[in-house]
């Protein structure tokens, strides 16, 4: 049975997409040590574009030469050499028929490697939970971050906007996605136990979300309305997988309402299994909650969508697009296979181990 709605043309803002299937952002630590995307990354992204995906969302790209870098061999977009590398990837993706969106990230307290300066910075001087991620070259516990001051916060907001401008005007991306999920800096502000501030950036849910809203507004001012602007949001984190928002479903509605009002074109929701109820005392998924709270904003669903039936299910629950992660690594031609009812491969164990860099067989 063909999955027709997955393959319908759709638009986000002023940008048209050939279908509703995207590649989810996945950290692959395969740039040069100085953060320059090279041939390995070019082949990797182009493979997805040729495989029929309507859009590719890049891995997290660091935005400044201060504390934003997250991992060793992570790509940046802070200088001409990095921009040139991305420009080639964008050109090849477009030539293969796919849109491409740059995900912009600030690591905050979860930085495992930084070629620009020592230490980390976060909303508060609170040591992160858990251990550094070994498959991203990390080891041991996280350090205690420096608490950000007001001038530093304003500089971060500016860095998000400036890097978005570089991504769109210089590298040619179709848009940008603000990474406010998975435990990184903007999520550290949102999360109650990593944000002990008593100023305008802490305390209430609205205050904890304020920096993300400020980033959205600054980026929109920089890139205008012709380019796509999205935000990624989650409950779980890379270092706290089962975290739930303490305000529950009412808090989720507030978050989605405020994100939409700030001017994003889309909200990208990532959950372990995106179709399941978001909270123990509720019945609705985050996608369903977001659909109600932000009826005029595009919703992208990500999390556990291994096959076409699950992807269709999420569209039926209110998502406008789906983002495919590990299943895309196993099947870089996932859209072609699903459209033709062909069997899908399982993810080989060696793709993300011993480290999660791009393997030779992913560049064919």
C-alpha cells in the first residue's frame, strides 16, 4: 500500500519541499579538527539527497569561537573555510533534489572538546548528570561550568543570529534550525535543575524559555522571511534520557505556544518513541499537544520512525513532516524504498561504533 501523504509536496514558510520526509540531525564528528566539512561529509549528505529525502537537517554546527563547540571533529560555521565546505554540501544536495537546513548549536555545559578555549559555560555553575559520550571521543564526568553573565548571554544570542546569516547568505542553506533540545545550552536554560538563576533568564517556565525566544527573534531579524526558521525541542537529553518537563502537559502547551508566537516556521519535536504519550498521567504525544497549541505552525516529528507505517501514523497524529534518523543511516534511500514497498535494512552495529564518525561504506 503506497504511503501517499508522505510523498505529497509541502511547504514551510516560503520554501517548497518535494515530500514530507527529512533526514534528522545526527552528530557524526567527521569534519577536520578545525571544523571544516570535507569530502567525507559531502558524500554522506549527498547520498541522502539522492535517496529521495525532501530535506536534510544537518548535524549540530557550532556558532562561535567561544564555548559553543560540543565535540571533537564537529563542523562549525565561523570562518570562510568552514563556510566554503558547507557551500559545496549545499550545492550537491540541491543538485540531487533536496533542500538542506543548517542546525545551529551551543553546547553549554555538555561540551566535550573545544579548540578555542578551555572550560565550559552554562546558565548556572551546576555539574551535568552522567558521563561524557565515548562514541563522540568523550571520557569521564562533565566539568562544572562557568555561570554565564548578561553580556555573555547577549553575545550568544548574537552568535546564533550571525551564524544563521552566514548559513543562509554565504553557504546557501534553505534555512536554519535552532537546537534547543537534548540537553545542550538552550535546553539547559529551559530545564529547572540546570538553571538556578534568579534573574530574567531563570525561575518561571517563561523565563527559562526566554533565551530561546530571544534567539529565535534575533535569527528571524537576520535571515528574514524567505528562509526557513525552525527550532528543535525535546524532553530527553543525551545525558538524561528519561527527563520529563516538570510542568507536564500544561507546560508543554505553554512552550509550544510561545515558540510559535516568537516566529518560527516549524517546531521539530524529538522523543524516543514519538507516538507515545508524553507524560505518565496523560494520553497525548508531544506532537498532538503541539498541534493543538500551535495550530498554524509546521510540526516535524522525530523519534523511532523506522518504517513508513509509523511515519504515516505521526502524520495522522498532527505532524506535517517526519524526520528519519537511524533508519536513514541504515537506508539512505529510505523514501525510495518506502514508496516502492521494498524491505528496509536494520542499522549495522558498526555504523556508530566504536565512534560515531562517517564510515567508508556510507559514502558510496
